């Protein structure tokens, strides 16, 4: 196994991890922005007001996008890892 092959597998794994994290990060980013805007407009500075909704949203989005994440993992494994094992 050459260095180029190792770097290609690593690049693919990092890209797959980024694509799997994208739905959760996007939802928590938007929700954090909205909550921060509401806190700035109303001058409410409660820490649990930002933490609890983001955690709940992350858990809900995780379970909703579980099939998408599984498909990305399987595509990476079938298209990258298995061909390297079979050669």
C-alpha cells in the first residue's frame, strides 16, 4: 500500500465524516443563531436557553438523518475500503 493510497483513503474518510456531520452542524448553527438573536433582542441571558434546544435539535436531527449517515458509510466502505481489501 503506497502513501498515495493511504492519503486517498484518509481524504475519503474525512470527507465522509464531514458529510455525515453536516446535517447536525447546520441545524445547530441555525438554531444557535436564532436563539442568540432572540436573546439579544430580549436581553435574556440564560445559558440553558441556548444549550437545551440545541441538544434536543441535534438528537432529533441525528435520528432523522441516520439513514443518510448509514448510506454515506456504506458507500465509502463499498467503494473505497472493499476494493483495497480485494486487491
